[in-house]
C-alpha cells in the first residue's frame, strides 16, 4: 500500500452517517491537514452534492464512483488507498464484496457494523487470506462497539497499574443515554430477524457469547441481563441493553486475541440502568417488555413489513444536527479482580451515540489505522478496536472526538 494515493477513502459518503463523517474529516483535516482522503459512492450526482454541502474549499476533494456489488470497481478503489472506511449497511446485505476486495488487495478496512452474524461469516471466509495479504480489518468502530471495547481496555489497563492484576469480571451499565433512533441500526436488526427466519442455524451463532472468539468454544457461562434485575451493589434496577448482543462478543474476542490476558474465565455483561425503587423497577419491566415485543414483531413477516414501511426510521433517516449535538451517553464499568479489588471507570460521549459520536469515532479509527499502527505491530487479519488500535485510538478519541475515559471509584 506504499503507492496508495490516499490514506483514507470514505465508501458510502452519501449515506446519513457518511455525510456526517465527511463533514467531520473535512473540518478536522481539510485538504492538506496531513490526511489524504477521498469520497466514494455509487451516485456521482449525490457525491457532488455532499461535497458541495461541505462548503468553501471542499471542491478539491476527489470523488470515486463504485457500487457495493461491483467487485472490479471496489478492487480499483482499494488499490488507491491505505484504508477504506465503509458506512454501507446493512452489511450482511451490502458489505461482503468490499471485505473480499480489501482482503484480496491487502487494504485495511474499518466499519460501524453491529451485525455479529455477518462478522462471524466474514472471519470464517477471509481470516486466513487476510493474514497472508496483510489486510487489517476492524469491524464495529462506532457506538457498536468502541465505547465498550475501549472502555474495558482502559479499565483493565488501569486495574493492572493499580492492582497488578486484571478484573476477572466487569459489569457495564448504561447510566445515561440520549440520542435519536438509528434507521441503519433498525434495518440491521430487521435483517438479522429475516436471516434467522430463513436460516435457523444462525440462532446458535447469535446466542453464543463466544461466537467471535477463535474456535467459538464456551469457556464459562456468561451473565446476560434479559429480564429486570436489581443490582445489589448500586441498588439500581437494570434492564437489557440492545447493543450488548454485539458489544459482549467484541469484548470477548479482544480478550482471546490477547491470549486471554484477562483470564479464560473472564465474565462480562452489559445492561441499562433504569433507576431505583418502584419507578426503576417499572421502567426496567417496561423496557424488557418493549424489546421483547419488538423482537417478536421483527421475527414475523407481516409485522416486520409494517415496521419497516410505516413504524420505524429507514436507513438514511436520523436526528437533526441539533439533536446530534445535544445527544450524549455515560457508561459505567464495575470491575472486580481475583483478589477482590474493585474499580469503577466511566466512558462518556458528548454527541448523539448513533450518528454524531459514531461518525467521529469511525473517522478517528480509520485515520488511526492509516497513520498510527505499524504493520510490524499489527499484521493482517480481523481485529477488534482494542486489539488493533488500543491506546493510540484512546488518545485520539479523548483529544478530538469528545469521549472521556476516567476512573471514578
């Protein structure tokens, strides 16, 4: 990739997140800020509109036309860059040809997928060849799953510094979150339901917390907050966190890729904190019931059709710039080491999690992979944000992307 014209190409620049990402990259790096980048998508006119909307000085950004299904065009695009950042989802429907092209050309890749079944398939199909070609592929570089994966990374690094041992169990609780509904996330969940209906064997993959771990074997039974529960330590009622289905898998893959540095019996779960007392219990019950009703509706073709066409936001739809700016999230990590030492850390973001914050995390991840991570340190293969980017991305996110990582107890 030493002959690549660009450090980064944004593929899917005309998507909702793609437009926010391009705006972020332009305001952060401009045209000559040390990062050579370009925009790609299937529609020349839409690409030109997105570029024009960036404002004065953006006319020099190069545009490339490539369709997600055109493998030749994708390979040509990959040959011109060190890293491709993809926002084209649902990835199970549209993302596979690009992953294949990156693997074949030895091009690095990041995306914002939260589709565990598709990640599992990509690893099975391409891991061996990616190691040979040198392509470094890092899925889940948005709200799925950077705050969780790097949150655990930060927590464990701190535990080692303070106690000389990692936490053998970490419980992540979403203390606060504010953001608009993500049309892309909804589309991905509905597509997972559609895939499960046509291929029941996917249920085993999606139910296995170790499904993204090499070999996939269960080590220990993992905790999983599916019903209202009262947390003995904080006194708060907890409910299910919909992103836990992918975040926990990524965290366990990070542990495995580091030769189980946190232990083969490491426990990790995620939940939503719903408050204390009767009100908290009722809120947790309502959340559990609402998520259950959504999943039942998504599994049935007639109700899924109604949800897709009349009830839920569609891909390309999302919160306004003002709503993105006013969004936020606050995640708490409660860890305990084998010796009983306890540590509490916190990760916060100052934008809407699914769009404003995700676009900045995705942009920093792509540039980090292009500029900060030597191939002698991280070779070809499928990595997680923590194992590929680690402390370098942690620093970038705190300096530029509005995230904080701190010890609070």
